[in-house]
C-alpha cells in the first residue's frame, strides 16, 4: 500500500516521476520512485521523510498501517475532473479516514456500524419509486415529516462518514467505499464540495444517500442520477408537509412565499420549484413561467442564500470527528500533541478548545 499512496500523493502534487526525483534533490532516481509505486522496492526511513516533505503528506499516510484504499469512487462528472483533481481528493479522503479510524479504535467504537434503513440494497426501477423510498427511509429513521434542520448531523448520527472539502468546480460531491485489508465491512463515506452553497450541499447529501441505498443493477447510470435527484427532493421536502404549507393546487406563487419556503426546508429555490411540479402542486407550464419571471436567475444564482458567501462551507459542518477527539483528550486517552495532530491544528488552539476561553 505504500506504493499506492506514494503514487496518489505524487499525482496530487502534479509531479511526474522525473519531477519528483528533481524535487528530492537526487536523493533517489525516477526509476527507484517507480519501483516504490509498483511495490518492487520499499523506501528507507530517510527517503520516506523526504517524500512526505516533498509531497506535503504525513509519513503515517505513506506507510498506511491500516491498509486503506478507496473503491467505487464516482465523481459523476468525470469529463470535468483531471487525474490530479481526483488524486488530490482521494489522498485527502484517505488521510482523513485514517485519522478517523485511529480515533474510533482508541475509543473502542465500531467504525463500520452505520444504521442502514434496509438490510439490502433497494431494487428501484423508476423515478416514481424514489418518492416511496424517501418516505420509507424517514419512517425507518423515525424522522416524521417535518423539515430536517441539519442534514450533515443526521447522516453522522446514523453512522455515515461525511467530509466537506474543496472539489473541482463542476462536482457537487460523491460517495465512495473505504476498503481495508482486515476482514471488516467496507466503510461508506460521502464527500461534499465546500464551494457549493449550503442549499446545494444539503441536496447533495440526500442525493448521495440515495446512491448508498439503491441497487445499481436495475437502472442505468443516467436513470440512477434522476432517481437520486427525485429522492433528495422527496427526502428534504416531504409531499404531505409541503401540501399543508402551499395547498394541493396552485396557479402561481409569489417571491416572498417561495423564499420563506426555501428557508423552511433549507433547499435551493430552484429545487423547491421543481419539487412543487413533481408532486403536482404546479404544472409544467407554471414551472416554466416561474423560471421566466420571479425565478429567472434561480438556476444559476441562489436567492437569499442561507449561508453568507464569506462563510462558505462553515454551516452544517461535520462535527463528530472533532467531538470524538475532544472526548478522547478529556478522558486522557490521547495527549494534547496527538489531538493537535488528529485535528490538524496547533496545540494552543486544541488546548483552548479543551479548557475554554481564559
């Protein structure tokens, strides 16, 4: 696994084998680095240190004691992602998951136990069936039919690992499985683009949740995307609740009413309008008229965003990893320096987080 991680980190940094050899100042040749990556040679400790500094990753990541690799990674818009983009994200995910698993092991928590609503993947055949799937997930998780205040927190509570990072511009997010060499189940991870608005991130989380639930063998990739989109709308904006708020049939809606509704469900204005069409509250012609009038720019510019531009990516952040870290620190299971290493912060900042303001 050392070789795989060296190769990923090299691609993340944008180096060729020759480039990396030059950055290392001739410490090792390009041919030797190639042998490391193919598993034909193992780097010495001083070479590992030099590689970690040159590639901007930790030695622990390169050594990969847990044998972690990502599988079933699907960026969905592959044409818009470069090999360097993909390697950068995969490297970041692996580093983060390794730290997460270290912490759960220290606290003796079951890392793979996520609360699946169903025992097996669901054989969904059509977009319409995703409506029922969303309702069944809500029933299984005892969510009722009220708006979900924090989608990230919900998924973390159910045992899914959620990471918010910078992704390529056209990628909202993706789901993947973390595979380990030990005889344990694959660990599901949902990664969301920090550059996206909060409204879009919430929809992406619901969309990726759907991909963790449905059996892909029954539908094409294109159909699976449509099903996941419909599921996201149905999960975040339940039909019965929305109909109570707006009525069963409408010929038009005003700006302030729509803004109030999008703030209630914490979704994008465009997604709200499409949802109204999907459940038959408005017709296709009314939807078209809305996008030509009051919502003319809503497909490209979110009206009255929930999260200010200067705080992009800070609302509804995953908090479980940080909480577990401070739990282990408070119980004396890890040192202050280890906590700072896990949280990627300074010792001073972590100590302040433990003791509070002076």
